[in-house]
């Protein structure tokens, strides 16, 4: 019995590899998969560069100009709201529904976040709007995603605007929030211009903690927003 167990325990001799046969290679794992298998924590994404710009350049410049005594009193970006009006498609039947879905996809690509569909709360006969109709799309960005969008807006989207002469410096409200818009969505490089079947404008609102339009204007200038020098021009 002991000899039989010993024979079973012995390993079988390896068969010789036939001539001309290549050794099969195991597929390499991706670095992320190897890191997950090893149990090591994944490296977090680097912070947006506009955050470093705000801390190192914008905050000292605003403090020197307006004389803030507390660092927390310095204005900052709170959120960015991107909205599209699609009420004209709501009354177009099935074709209009398809355009709303297309606009929703394009806004998702632009913002990196799924938009919310705005529904009319009451009927307005003059505008051919009925209660419950989908009249708009809206996305609210905060945190790192907000700074990444503003960075792409300044460095990529605005330079692609045709005949651009600068942003209107008078678009601020009393609370230091800035509103402006674009007439087409193709200025964003994320949108495939060849697949666009209709032009759709959008409105962008930059909500800040500034207490006045001057403070909000200087905050956005620090980030690199190109405002027109002639404030009387519209």
C-alpha cells in the first residue's frame, strides 16, 4: 500500500514539445488590474489645475486689491449651471422627442454629467406650453468637475467661437454671478460636429460667493476669462 501511494505521489514526466511549436504566452494584465490584484490602493486622480491657480494666484491678487482680512472672505466659484431650452421641440411630436434626446446626449458629453429634464409647472397659451411638457435641460456642476469644465471652457471652447471679441463684462448680477451663452454646441471639441443635425444654444451661469459685480469680475479675470475692455460695447 505504501508503495502504491508513493507511485501516485510521483509526478508524471513532462511530454516533449513538438518541433516548431511556440510556447503560449499568457495575456498581460493591465496595470490597474495588477494593482487591484496586489491589494495596493489605487492612486487618486490629480486635482484640477485651476484649483492651484486659485490658491496661488487668484487669492493673493484679490486680497491685495480688496483688502480681505480673512482668507474665507475671498470670493470663490460655488457652482456652474448649464441649461438648454428645448421647448420648441416639445410641440414637434415624435421628431421633436428625438431632438430632445440628442440634445441631452450632447449636453452629457459637454458637462460630463447627465442633465436633468425641466418640466413646465403650468400651461402658457401664448408660448404653446402645456403643463408637464419637457421644456429644458439643466446640469449643475460642483467641485473638481466644475473646475475641469471651466478649464475646458476657457482654454478650448471659447477660442473656437467665430468672430469672438470678448465676453460681455456687464453680465454680472448684484450678487457677483455671471451669465453668458453660446449659440451652438459645436464649439466644444467633445461634440462630434459631423454627427450634429441641428444647432442648439445654451446658457452658462457661474455662481460665485462674491458680494459685488466688481469682485466677481476680478475673480473670473484671475481664472483667465477674456472680457472685452470696452464696457460700453454690447
